[in-house]
C-alpha cells in the first residue's frame, strides 16, 4: 500500500479529488489531499504564486511522511504538475505522477508552456492580476470534462475561483529528478492536446493512458484508481 498526496490544478481546490479519495482509501492506501493551493481563491489580493504553492505542498508531504512513516506518491493534475515539479528532488517523495499535467523544463513558466498550445477560450484574463474561467458553463464543460454528464459537472464548474497570473508567470526551478515519475495521458483531453502530453510524457519512467477528458478524477475515478494502484 502507498501514501498519496494529491495536488489539484488551477481554478479549483482539493474538492476536485472528492470522488477519487474514498476509492483510493478503500483500496487500502493512505491519502492526503492538499485542500487549497495559495494561487487560487476568492480574494485576488490574497493569492500567491508558484513558490507559495510549492511550499504548501512541501508541508503536506512532510506531514504525510511523518504520519505514515514512508515517502509519498505525489500526484499533480494540470497546473498541479508545475507544483510537483518543484519537489522533483524531495527526499520524502518516492514517485511523482503527472495527470495530463504541465511538466516544465527548468526556467519555463506555465505561460511559456501554454503559449505553445492552441488558445484556450475557457480561460480569460481578469483586470486584477488573475486568470478566470468563462461564465459559460456549457463551454467550460466542453473543454474540461465533456465526458461527465453536464448535470453533474455544472455544480462543480461553478465552484471555480480566480487563479493568480503570478503563479503561471513564475519560472519553474525544475530540480533534477531524484525519483521515478509516471505520466498519465488523457487521450480525449482537448485542453492539453495529445501531442503536448506525449511530448511531456517522453521524460517519464512510466506512461499510462486513459480515454478521458482533462478531468479523469471526475469522469472515470475507478479507472484512475487502477492506474494509481499500480504505482509504487
């Protein structure tokens, strides 16, 4: 059995893992969910950057390691990949898992990576130093989780919060990887195209594939648990 630390992506919170967490625990694993990265939240003036996010995750990794007595499997989704990359050399991380996540080279920011992809119309700049998701729930559904019934997805999508522009502008420190990494390719993700995922996955020790949208923890949590259960 393993200890997992789950790191959400931009615009959301730890609640994004609500369907996955009990399934992992039922499979016998210990699970620590990062409840909220400082870069996202309701108050634009209080938002942090990538370094703040990484520091919060370091604290959760340390706490999980102390509680369970073993290094953790650190899982990042989407922007969460930027965050877990900051811990690539952390001694308490046994394995990193990128779920259709950004995996930056040293010195690259999320903005740099997004600039190489087709435009994402569901992300719009605010006038307060933030990025936000569009108010059009149908558009957001189509781009993020089209394989989740919209009646179930809509209440979740309405919970999105501003993301600090500073968090996506800050370059990654990307220390040298000191433990294995797995990349989970989501084949039907229209936000991070398959070609971009495959390019990032080329750096992984292991690659898994799911026929999922950008949010497999919402659309196919059981299959995602099967993938994570194979990682040690």
